[in-house]
């Protein structure tokens, strides 16, 4: 029986996709982002995690019906436990719920049609458009991430892209410009939202706490850059 | 429930009103009129037992007045006004939007109620929409219509409805609500998942998170209860259109429990005598309005057919269920809490079943539309309610995780066709995802709720117990300044002392 390492389940979340959703945070991540605000989800072992079967997770989700539109799997990086996701999504789909994935985009989604069949949409992190910067920030490159962005957008399953912006340390304008430019032609298939997230030090590891968020004016600039490339639905957080 | 001993006491009360610098002229005039009315004795249903129960805080008449000379809540048939005009007010049938708006404003002025202002303004989107020709012009006119209502109806118990279908007028009204952020009118969308477009419903939620309006009524449920058309009036009262409520009194259930030595005594003696006494009192008030005053014979609303006596009902209200149940649990040496513990919730249902049965066994001379019975009402609460939760709500501070809270509320809502509601504050993250709040509402309705609203934790407008107030107005009133809305006076105690600002939406992760 397949089990997942799960850090937390939040029964009611308004910030993990459209509508009211149950958010499931999986343990373990293959990136190591400097600004990670829940670094306790990176390692595969932790005192507080639960090993849960699909049945056990579904039981908890069922308690939240009829109040939720669907579920969102996040983490950590939930796609590292994709077999569990497929099994889970099959069950939640039967319950009439939508299945969203929050992902760093490190696995090639097009390689997993089974997973895509049961996934309604993905919220994808675009941490940096520049490969070197991406490695510096996360310890991994961004080639597959960008492939994923195009692929998901082309099949109408890219709900949202997200970028955390940091003053000085990241070339925010380049990332925002290039990713929106790359994806603008797909807006006609399905509207893609861009969530531009100000860096916050809450939960961040001590050695990375000194970074700064861009000013309000810079956030507005980034918004404008995205708008100019056809992204009308931009959320500044 | 003041009774004046002698003329000296009355004169003192008069001078206090006249000299009160926190009251507007209108508020003073209203106060003086109430004072005059209250010189008369209560109707005969107020017997020795009744006053005994009043003394104990068990029965409360909400200071409705000793000698009501108009029904408490009136819901005129405004469609009739627009189609046929009004002889008394020399109004012809409406031909354009200017006619409709001005006819309504004129007419509203002549609709009495317990507050002296109209408590029901009609399904304003349905009234206005057929007459919209030029959208831009309509926006301007409707904007001034709404401002006029807010500045002349000094009371947020005045309630307009929209929906269930989306209309251009409905969209204009919601756009304006977001912009104007007025206290009045209180607004409810008669919401039906199958008739209201998702887009419009989300727009309404967005507005609620900005200005606490509109609230959401479960249209299917109300329509079934009233076998057709109904209106939401005053705080959140469901009542027949073309009718209304004669009167409302309420039981403080917690005080009955406080006065009982055991649950047996509560169920077999104290609750029964309180229900019986209040039934008698309500009936005598209805008889007074109908038989001793000329209202139902000579008021133009009646003579021209905008309202019909057969469509009026008496309202049997209650508060303090939370504290009542907890007290009864203690009497049985159980430390169980209403809301948290299912056994306690089931005791609440048992109490309601007993009340419902006893109220239904009382045949009123009036109220044909409801089979000559009174309708139960979960009263929102008022001043002097310290330690008494509104209606059958879970007490502030004792909230349970949100889904459980909604399910628990759903157990009780079916008992109260004439009014019950629950209000939830949301933080700013909900502003970016109003669809999430709508999902929660849909879940609440699917769980048996009939009325629910949201407001922003950080907003200036707050839904007190059912009506709206501005926090900034409370500050003014607390500092002795005048505020044009009467409702600030009723809200002062609940907001300052009853913890309304501490309402919580609990998650399962708390």
C-alpha cells in the first residue's frame, strides 16, 4: 500500500489556488531555495511528519466536503511522490473535487500523462529565467522548469506562475519580462495568472534572512512589465 | 420595558431626551413619541406572570412600545406600486427609470415600522432593471438613489434585496455598494446556485469583503418555507411580501435555565410557562394593533392593497441558546459546551423542538398565511444582553473550526424561517480569492443554513448582529458626537462590551 510523507494538511486554504481548497503539504524537496519560508519541509525526515495512505488522506478530505472546491498538493515538492499523487487524484476526482499541483517544475510533466490526466492545473514556480541565477538560488537549473511552463500552458493546465522577488540579489525585471514574453501566446488558451511575491524573512533560515523585498514602486514596475506582455491577471503579494 | 410611575418621572425622561447632545433632532422626536406611547399600560396579555418573567429577564419585548399603532415590519408590494401607481400619493404607473426611482423614494417615506423607517425596500434590482435604457445615465441615477436612501433612512435596519438572477441593475448596485460603502440599505442577495451566475455571486462576495454588503440568503430554502415570494427585511427577517410582522418579542433562554433547579424543571415547568406567557403577550399585542388601532382599516397601504392583514404574522423570538445549554449541562454535572460538543448541540435541538411544538399548539386569531401560528425567530441580540449570545449562535470566543461551525449552524437554521443568520469575518487574503468565500457559503447552504454573510476584519463597516455600523461612527458616538444613524445607539453596547470585534473564524489548525 502506497504511503506518502506528509508534513501538514490545511483543511481550508484561500491562498493555494482557486476557491476554497484543502492544501496538502508533502515532505521532501529536491531544491534548496535560499528564501524558502518552510525549510523544515526540505528534508525527507522530520519529527512531525505523518506517513499516510491514500485512504487516510481521502478520509480527511471527505470531512471538508461540501465546503471545498478541490485539493492542492504542495510541500516541499509534492511531485517527488507522484505515484501517490496519481492514486490520490483518482479518488478526489471521483468525489467531484479539482486537483491542483503547486510545483517547482523540476520533473518533466509531459513524461507523466497519468499524472496529467488527473491534474486539473498546476501552479508553477519560476524562480529565475536565468539558469545560472536559478542554480545559485535553488542549487538546480531551470531548463525543465521552462519546458514545463510552455507544455502546461499549451495544454491549458497552467493556472498560475509565481516568482519571489528580491531586491538586488535577483534580476527580477529580466525574469518577469522574459517569462511573460515566453508565455503570452498561451494566454488565449487559458488565462495564466502571475503571482509576484515579495521576499519575506518569516521562516527563512538565519543565513538568508538579510535579503530585502523590492519597494512598492518596483513592484508596480514589475506589474506593468507583466501587463505589457499580455498578463492582465497579476497578483502582487 | 420602562413603566412610568408618575408624571414627574415622565417629565424627567422628556427633559433628558431634549437635553441629550448626542441625539439628532429626529432621534429626539422619535424618543419623545415613544415616551408618549409608553405612558399607556401594556395590552392585557401582560399579566402578573408576564411581569414576573420580565423582572427575571426571561421575557423581553425589545422596547417595542406599550401600544403599537402600526405593525413592526411591513413589506409592501412594490411591484404593484410600479405597475399601478398609488392613489393616496397621487402617483401614476411608472413609465421610465426616473419615475421608478422617485416613486419608490416617495413611497418609502410613508411606510411605517418599529423604527419609523421602512424595513423593506423591495427587490430593487428587479424593480429598476426593466426601466434601464441608457446604462451610464442609469448608473448616475441609481447612485443618487442609494445615497438618498443612506442619508434619509437613518437606520441600517432598512433592507433591500437583489437576485437571484443577475441583472444589469444588480451589477450597477453592487458596483456602487463597493464605491459608496454606505451603512444603509442593508442588502441581501437572494442566492440560488442554479439561478445566480457564478460571476455575479463572486462579485457580491467581493463587495461583502469591502463593505459588509450584501449578505447571502438561501433562496431555495426560503422559497420553500414561504411557498413562493418572500422578502428579507430589517436585520435578516424572512417575511411574506405584501405582509410582514405584527410584532416580535423574545425569550432569553439562558435566564430560564438560570431560574431552573434541574433540567426536568426546565423542560416541564419553566420553559413551558415562559413560552405560554409570551404566546399570550404576543397575541394581545396583535389584537391591540388590529382591533384597537385604525391601521388595518384606514392606512392607505391596506386600503389600496399594498399589504394584506392575512399576510402578517407574529414573531416568537429567542436569544441565549448557548448559555442556556451550557447551564443545563452543568445542572446535569456535565462539562459540555454548545458548539464544541455534539451532545450539547443535540440538547439545543431538543429545546427547540419543545418550543416549536408549544408555539405551534397556540392558535392565533390572526396570521392566516402561517396557519394562524407564530413563526420562530432567532433574534440578533440587543443592549442589556451581556452574557447572552444572539439567537442560537455559538458564543463569541467559543467558535469551533469553520466547517464544524457551519454544520452546527445548519442544524438550527431550519427552525427559523423568519430570521436567523451567521456572520463571519475574513482576513485580507480572502479579498484576492472571493471564490473561496463563495465555496464556503455554498457548503454552508448545503449543510442547511439559510443566511450567511462575510465581512473584512479590517474594514470600517461591520455587521454587528445583523445590521451594519461603521467603526468610525462608533468612535464618534463613544466620544459624545452625533451620528445620523439611529442604529449606532443599539450597537454601542454590543460593540464596546460584547466582543463583536473578537469574532473569529477558526481553522482546524488552530
